[in-house]
C-alpha cells in the first residue's frame, strides 16, 4: 500500500511540474465561467446584430435568457473539455514506455498492477476535480443570475456526463496497456466513442449506448426521464470494469 501511495504521489508531482494540473485547472475554470457568460451576453449580441438582420428582413424579438441557456452551454462545452483532457493525458503511460523509467521502478519491486492502479486513479482524480469545479462555477453563477430550479433532473444529468468521462478514462487505460504510442491510444479511445455515436443512430440501440449519457439537454428539458438512462449506465459500468480488468491483464504481460 505504501508503494502504491508513493507512486501515486510521484504521478501527481510530475503533473504539477509539467504544468498539466495548472493547464487543466485553467481550462475547466474557463469553461465554467464561459457557460453563464455566453448566456448572459446573448441579448447584447442579438441587439448588436439587430440592424444588419433587419436589412435582411429578419426581426429580432426580445430574448429572454434563463439558467437553461447556461446549462445548454455547459453540455456543449464539456465535450471540448473532455477532448482536451484526453489529448493532454493520452501519454500518461506511453511516455514512460519511451523513456524506460517504468523498468527502473519495476526492478525495485513495484508491482505492475500498482502502476496501472496509480495512473488510472490520477486520471480519475484530475477528471473529477476539473469536471465538478466546472459544474460548481456554472451552478453558482446560474444561481446568482437566474434560478437553477428551471432545469429538470439537473443533478442526474451532470452525474451521467461525469460517469461518461470515467468510461473514457477506462478506455484510455485499456489502450495504454495495449499500445505503446499515444497516437494509438487516441485512435483506440476515439474509435470506440465514435462507434458508440454511430450506433446511436439505430433507435433500438440508443438506450444501451454509452453516448446516451452525454444527452444532458433531454434531461434538463424533461424530454427524457432518468429511467431512460439506466440501461446505458449499466453498459458503461460493465464495459468500464471489463476495460480496467483487461488493461491490468495486458499490462502484466506487456513487454517494456
């Protein structure tokens, strides 16, 4: 247990030294502020465009902004935050394959499963802190300017997106154990997500696919109820567990 904690601490220290934690912190804070800011500035932007649109025969009526507009921005922006997170962290394993530093740790008696566990735990920690920080900032601004009560099933909708991020992290761990370059990790992770998105075009499969969890707008508008997401959550939980176990098995057999 002591060696696991020590390796986890090393990973966090490396993230701090490399500036990754600072970058992710700024990124998630920025998105958290942007969500209500874009909604708040929308009437002003529409007013600025009113004259040019009037010349085209379009008339702009009064724009009524609510917390719902800010939450729509949240669900638009958080995919970009997750993509940036994956791009930044895709080399968390592969950089050590190239440098050979893992071999030194393993020859000193550190078990491979502890390496896998520590690195995955750091990814989960960084995603969780960043995501909930972004959510907290957006929620606070929305509560100040408007009323968050207008958004239905809000806690469940944001929880689903967080779980989707955890599923992506499980895929990253699996492909990091399978491949030795971060390009392959990105292609593998992105490929699975893309396949899920494409399969969602088949109505009968939609309720079982992980990408359903990213449809937060349907929840906050009341178009769908939380029960409609239970099957997708079950699939995400089982496939994430399978990916983590498979990653551990592959990493134990991987030639470094």
